[in-house]
C-alpha cells in the first residue's frame, strides 16, 4: 500500500514449517505410546500401566490441540494483515497471542477424546483386550457392534487374507470408513492407479458399498498384524 508499512512474511512461513515438524514429532510419540500399550496388554502387564499410556495419549492430544491453535492464530493474523493492509503494522506477537487465547478459551476436556490418533489408540486397545479376554462385558458388547466381522479377533478364527492379493497380510491397514483391511502396498497401488485415471477407488472387499477409498481413510492395524505374527510364530514352533 503506497505510503504504508511493508512487512515480509517469509520468517513467518519458515516458523510455520518448523511447527508442522513439531506436529510430526507428536504423531510419532502417539504411535509409540500406542505400540507400548499394546505390548503391555500382550504381555498381560498391570492394567494401571496400560491406563498410564492412555493418559500419555491425552497429554499428546492436548499438545497437538495447542499447537494447532497456535498455528491457526498465526495464519489468521497473517491473513488479517494481508487483507486489511494497515498503515501501521500492529504488534504481531500481541495479535497472535490474543487470537491464540481466544481459541484456547473454547477448550473442553472432552475434545481431547475426539483426537483422531487417540480414537485410533482406544479402538486398537479395545480390540487387543478382546483378543486376550481382558475387557469388561460392557466393552465387549460395544466392541462386537463396532468391529467388522472380517477382522474380529477370536481365539479360533481370524481372516488374515488380503482381499486384493489373496495372500496373508504382512502389513495390514484398516479402512476407517468401511472397516475392511488390506495389505498396505496393495491398496495404495490401487488408489494410486485410480488417481492417475482421475477416478475413485472402490473397496475391493466383495459386497462392500464403499466406492471412494482414500489414503487418509487408512490406518495401521497393529492388532491384526500382531495376531498374524503370533499365529505364524506358533506354526513355526509346531514344526
């Protein structure tokens, strides 16, 4: 703006990039906490130790929320300055702080339980407990309703076969939308191929009505992988 102050946002962009790296560290920490919790259930350790991992996950969820709020406050401030083009640039640090405080004031403890990584953690933990018979009757009834019949863990039977390769899965991923599981490399190959054709990928499970499988719908199915590894270990022991 003629006669107005000029400000460069290159440093801001660099800072936002660094904050996004922090987000990846938080995600990695949540993945590690999930695996530790599943290890504890598998080794039949004290339930309090398992519960401590849930508290760790909530702490990570709180950090993730705070980081996202701060990044949003910074982005909103930049957009405001670019839009309004004020004659005198305000104290950006103060503006960001005000916006961040406004976002944080709306926080609710219950919101942390809606964190995607936390929800995945609880779902995996519930299935792992079901596999080892460690959950309450109430949890068992709820789990039966939520878990897809093809991947429900039982002591006598489990479907380890990928609907795409027709081979036993080594790195299974679960579709959050329809609940079906596939070999990770196989489903990603299908999605990529359909993207090149500018088309949507349908779930390859026969009878599934999910006609739009996205990469973001896929999550690691650690419980199923552990069950497959456990069965293979038992098979090798019997040889």
